[in-house]
């Protein structure tokens, strides 16, 4: 890679790789204006194209209340950007013959053998019956959000009310064993394999990785993904010597005026390391991960996933028989398909954001986002702590600002 100063790639001029420096300059104008208006505390952005890092900047404040400036090495809660990493952990075990993608979850956690599916009344606020699942939950269902194990905070039905609200609250309040015991007792919202509905699949998959590997998910990721890729600031806990680099959100949501923060607080140890949303990382670290996927499993000389495995992960796996509710989870990913652990664009138009068929991504609820576009040989990482609905605004704005700068 021959990158310097800890950069994820060698730096290059935008013009060398078919982008315009002048047009990239629009990013700073837009972001700085929003920071001035109090819409955003700060952000760190990395853009790579054709093997060169053409944009790598920090804006605004890491901690606005304390007047601490944002830096490129600032650590953010990456929330659901954890999910593709947990997926790769399982796919590595698949490559080693330790698991099969269509293994039933009950092979590893027998309590999930006899799952029930709730039947709801017309308004959804009462469970009228429970029927046996027509097929077992498989590891594939966990990777694809088709398991029926939904996030409690993502709906108002009687089933949603039974579930923990999301990954971060589960990781902060339950041990892995308590979490799995709790989920195994609950009725599923949908028949396994029938509906894409956002939920705990990757948290459960992380527990499978722990069971097979004999390591915590954090230990496994460090040994097999983050350390080999040089992601030195990515983990489930921010140690005391790095706490000063941890970003803070604005105390109030700029649109609603309600108090806000990001969860979990990564300076406190989690009760279990949740594969669905509990990692902290930096823009530079996550760019290494994005580039590895863009290069089909390899970053520089380091290969962590086979080329065909990466291609399989990054190919749409949602058939026409699956009801796709992806827009409910993230309106900016409406009309996307889904591979293993992340969204994949299947058609040139219709999407809420620009891109190319085959581009892939999965953003985080704390305000972080990334995507990679193989057709354009492009990877983008946007880090900000803006956890409210404004995060969907920035996903569209940054997308437009990046693509308008491509001039070749």
C-alpha cells in the first residue's frame, strides 16, 4: 500500500483518478455551513478512488461543548457498520469448514429449535395465536434480516414490545447468555425466510462466532480482521489512553430539540460484544475495511476473505419470495437488495441515492455511513455523531457531493 502517516492508502490528487479538486471543495462548504448553523457537531470524511486517497478531512468539533476540534483519528460509535464485520467473521469460519451458511441456528443454540411465530390482530397490538415456524432459523437468515428476530424499537406491534429495542441496549444491559435465552423464548414476528425486517440477526450470529471460535467476538475480530487490516482504533471498548479521541454528539437534536446521545458508551465495558452495533472505529480504520471489500477480500498484501466468498457476500441474496422492508430501516436504501450483512444495489435507477449496480453499504444509527462502488472503484467513509433523523439527510447529501466530483 505504501501509505504514510497511518493513512489507509497513498494520497493522490483528485485529477489523477478522474475527480475534480474544485468540485470536491463543495464538501467543505456544505459541512462547514451546517456546523456553523448548529446542525452537526463535526465530521471526518475519507474518499478513495482507483487506489488513491483523494480526500481525507476533519471538520468542526469532536466535542462542541468543550470546544475540542475534530481530528481525522477521532473515534465514533459505528453502530450497524459493525454488522458487515460480524458477517465476515462468520464467513471466515465458513471458509475453514467450521460452519455452513444454511446451518440451523439450533445446531449451535438448541433453545432455538422449536420457534413460534406470532399471529396478530388487525391493528397489530395483540397476539391472537402462535404457530410453529415452518422452517428453522438458519445462519443465512441471521445475515439477511429474514430470521423474524426483530428490533423492538423498530415497530409498534405487540411482538415488537416484547423485544429489546436494539443492539446497543442489549449489549449494555445483558450478558450474551441472557440475551440468547431471552430471544429464544419470544415469538417471531415473521416466518423465517419470508420478510426482510431489521433485527437482531447479526448479534445472534456474533454469539455463534463466539461459540465456534471459543473467543469473545472482540477477540475474534481483532485476531482475524482488525489487526490484519491495521484497524488499530477499532474495538468494543475505548481504553483510557484513547478516551480523549471519542466524539460527542450535540446535546440536543437540531430538528426535534430533544436530548440526544449515542449508545452504547464505549468507555464502559459491554456485558456482551454485540455483532449488530457495538463497535467504535475511525474514518481511516473503516476505510481499510471498505477497501478490503472493494478489492474482494484483500487489503494490500493482506487477504482476510477469499475472492469468491467476498463476491457471494456482495451479491443480492433476496429472492422475489421475500417481502423487502429495507426502506423501513433506512429510507435512503429503499429499492436496494441485500447480500450477506449489507445492502446491495440491484438496479441503476429508483434508489434514493446515486451509485452503480453492485454498490454496497450498511450505515450506522449514530450518524456514520460508508459505501463502496466497484464500477467506479470508489470507497467513501463519513463519520459523524448525528443520531437523529438528520442522519438520513447527510447520507443523501454526502452521496451527491461525492458523485458530482467524478469528472472522467
